[in-house]
C-alpha cells in the first residue's frame, strides 16, 4: 500500500504549496500601485466616498486580517469583483475557461501526435538523411516566439492563401444565422451535439491556426524527448532479440520500442501542458480568442488586481494539479519510479 | 515531496567532473559539432551587434525612435535592406539598436538568477537538515507558478519597463538553479575530497566556496545555455505585451507588436525582428543541445 501513502503525502505537500501560493498571490496584489477603492467608485469621487468604498472592501484593516478575509472568501468560492468588467471574477473565469480548454486540448492533441511521430521517425532513421530535417523541425518548434509565429501564419493562411479565418472564435454573424445552443459550453462540442454542422465547420476553421500556433513549442519538446528516449530503448536486448527473430522493422520501432519510450516522456508531456497554458496568453491575444489567456493579459495591463489574483491562483493550482497527476501516473505505470 | 514531477527535478547524481576538464570538454564539443559552432557564431555576432549598436546602425537616431514622415512603410530595398516601419524608421537600425535589450539583458537575467540560485542550492545540498528544508520549501513555492505567469504578474505590479521585466524574470528563474545545484551539492557531500577537507577542519563556508560551487559550474553552464533561449522568448513576450521596453525604444519583442496592426499590408515590420529573435533562440538551443549531449546524455539527445 505504499502507493496510497505516496498519493497522500504528495497531495499533502501540494496543499502546503497551495497555501504558500495564496500568500504570494495576495502579497503580489498588494504591491500593485493602484488605489483600489478609487478605481471602484470612479476617479471623480469625493475623498469621503473613496474612504467608504475602502471600508466596504476591507482595505482599511491590517494586512493579516485582510489575508484571512481573502482566504475565507476564496473557500466560499468568491474571488472578488473584477475592476474592469465589474463582474465576479469567478463568473468571468467560468465563462472563458471552456474556450481556453478547447484550444489547449486541441493544441495538446496536435502537439502529442506530431511530437511522437516526429521523434519516433527521427529515432528510427537516426543519422540518415531524413534525421537532420526532422530534428531541425523540432528545434524550430521550440525556438519560435509564439506571438510571431501567430502573425506569420495569419499572413500565409489568411492574407496570401485565404484558406482560414484571421481571428476570433467564429464568424460574427454566426450567432444570428446558426446560433450554437449551449450544452457543455464548449463551442465545437455543442455544435456537433446539436447537429449544427454549419456552425461546426465555422468554429473548427477558427480553431486551426490558434491550435497549431499553441502546439509548436510542446510538439518540439515532445519530439526531442521521444527521440532521446527511443534511442535508449532501441539499445536494449529485447529489441535485438526481436530483430534476431526477424520481426518486421516497423513492428519493432512502433510496436515495441515506442511503447516503452512514451513512459519517461509523460513528465515532459505534463510540463508542456503547463507551457501551453502560458503560451495561450500570446495565442489568444494574437487571434483575439475570448479565453482566459486574453483575460489575464487584459487584467495585467489594466492592473485589475482581483482578476490578477484569481487567474494567478488558478494558474498555480492547475500547474500543481498537472504535476501531481504526472507523478501519480508515472508511479502507476512504472514500478521502478521511486515513491519517495 | 516537491511540487514538480521527478523527471523535471534535478537528477540526484549529476556527473561531476573536475572544473577545468569540464570546461575543456565544452570547448572540444563545440569545435566538433558544426550546428553548435554555427549557433555559437550567430550568438557572438549578435553580441557584437548589441555592443556596437549605436555605432554601426545606418540611421542611429531612427533606431532610437526618431520618426521620418518621408519614408513610411517602405518595403526592403537597397537604401533600407529590411524596409521601414509605419513611422518611417529604418528597420535594420531598429533591429541593431534593439539588440541590446533583446540579446544582452537575457544574459544579465540568467547570470543574476544563477548568482542567487546557485549559492542557495549549494547551502541546501551541502548542509542538509533544516537549511535544506527551508530553502527547498521556498523554492517549491516559486516553482508552483508557471514561470512566465509569475514574471508577468510581477512585471505588471512593478510597472512596465525593461528593468522591471528583467527583475521579474530573475525572481521567477532563480529557483531552477537552486534545484539543480542542490542535486549536485548533495551528491558531492559524500565524496572523498569533501570528507577529507571536512576532517582537517576546513569550515563549511570554505568548503562550499572552494569545493562545492566550482564543481557545479559545468551543469550550470549546460542549463544556462538552454535557459538563455527561453529567457529571450520570455523577455520578448513581456515586451510584446507592453510589459517590457516602452516606445519609442527599440526591442525585438516590442517591434513585433508595433508591426502587428498593419501586418497584413506590411509584413516586414513584424517579420524582420521576429526572424532575428528566431535565429537567436535557435542558436541557443543548438549550443545547449550539443552541451547536453555530452554532459547529460540521458536527457534530450
């Protein structure tokens, strides 16, 4: 039952880190040089009105008291009111999260598939003529500034070829001609579920460029890791045995070697999900995607501190959860991974 | 017990070489690998441009931001090899002047992150016990945020400027080096030469300075060469979002964002600084890959 113990101790330390994260987020938000109370009541308010707002927001109390209040509110699911949108931060997040997840999941599917194919092919033909170009592609992938790649793809696929839409999540008049009925709040899934194929095609076309831009970095990362891992596996005795039996090369590479090479790369796949999370800031800004990345950037630029606190906390929580999940998955898949 | 997956954390046993042999091996690797050598050449070239910027730019004033209404959005030509931007400024000059914040500042960021992170890691790994626990808990805390998100939040809180962006990146980058150096230091602790030094009464402070830290230089160099590329991208990203260098200053990330509004008509305004950034990051990755091949062959090959 060491696995259960491991799970409990890892979750425990993740909770401790989370508590620390909440302190850092809180302190960070207090460094921001704005008069929050004045922001709420508007800049033409009288000093007395500002003071009253400060009292209502609890800003006149000591910092530790404010922190406890803040934690209490969080535990009750209240992340505060955004200064720019004047809506609860949690509602803003809930509205935008599905859009970002849609992008992230599709981007990661592309990245994992492309990364595995690139890496496996490059390992199979190591040192041959195709290995060079394949490796160059994966190095390019991890070297692109995401915000620049997005612009260049727009020039090529919108301006020059006119194959794909420029930006946004759907064509503007789609909500009048073929509105998507919300079921899961994931646009593309809802369009498919309700059989709204015109909307489906439109939404899918809008997804392609952002997802590809987002996938470039993780795809390169995964390709490099898979290649290294496969080269190591291909040295093993059981691969030589399989070759000696005359099994087809394709079966050995993709059936035996690849299967064992994926395990060690799980951590990198988890890590690249976290990279994609920060990559979404740039991708959503470039493609005007109504998701959390764009919301975060707008909040940062407007110094909308309740929103900043909310998204920073959410970012840290998802990062911790991803890492925890990777650790647990690895321990489960590979008995040799130490459960210390 | 950390917040990161085991494979991302620093390995427990890093190959430890005598410092000089390590550095000689780095030189040997770079000589033999043509891709890495090309990368190193590009980096050296960009460094030269960054230092000599104001003297070699064809239109130094425009590079620094002076507008010329007679040369708006000219495509690349003999007079302006990279074209001009929508304020009539020569892009070659802008890229040349912009090399300073884009190329030099990431070096400063990584050096500062190392000089904060490495000593902390050496202390944690060598002393162990309470010092180790406190330092590593602090490290875990910073590593719990996606680095770029933390940097963005700090940069926004301090107010947008190049210096603040650099500070923000140092704050979110040092823990990676603490983690790396701690792994090396704790494996060095058991080694004979350290035991010997301790047994003749050398103080902990001297052991860390004379025996532990010099032996961490090679793994730090390998890590730093890869990190430099990532820091260039992060700095560029901050500048692109308006959290770094402010207009009319030149910075490749900022220039990409300045060209964005008219990118569909005048592609070169964004394309040129982006290409320069891509070339720089690729060079760091090529050098980093070659170094990692030799010193950490179990990682990416």
